[in-house]
C-alpha cells in the first residue's frame, strides 16, 4: 500500500499550473494547512492574511467578484471530540460578517 502525504498540497499546485486566476489565501499556519507548496510554486498568487479569518473571507469575496478563484485555507478549530487538528476547513464564526440575522 502506498502512503500518500501532502495530497492537497501537491494536487492544488498541479491543478493550478495552467489557471492563473486561482489564488490561495491563508490565515496563518500556512504549512499546517498545506498551502506552503502553493506559496513556493506561485508566490505572486499567494496571500498570507494573518490571524484575520473574517477579513480573509471578505477579501476572497472581493477577489471572486473580480473574476479570480480564491481558495481559502484556515486551521480547523476542532470538532466535538476536541480534536485540534488542522485542515483546509472553515468554521461558522468566519461567516458572521456576512450572515443576516
């Protein structure tokens, strides 16, 4: 059996090779979210937004409106079991700025 490592990192780099409109945004912890390979391959298409998840999603919305294809990466906050792993995943709190109550 082959052990696959960094599947997301490798695939997004290959997939985006001929798609200049694809951008990657990361909210800190770039390596943990496997966005570092994209940053190394396409530094002009990578944005490190720091610890500002809500701003990052607003920024991604603006990019999408202008015709870009943003991929947002953010460390997972954990699930009900208390797992604090990291993956390309968004929790609900990042959408608070766009939700209508």
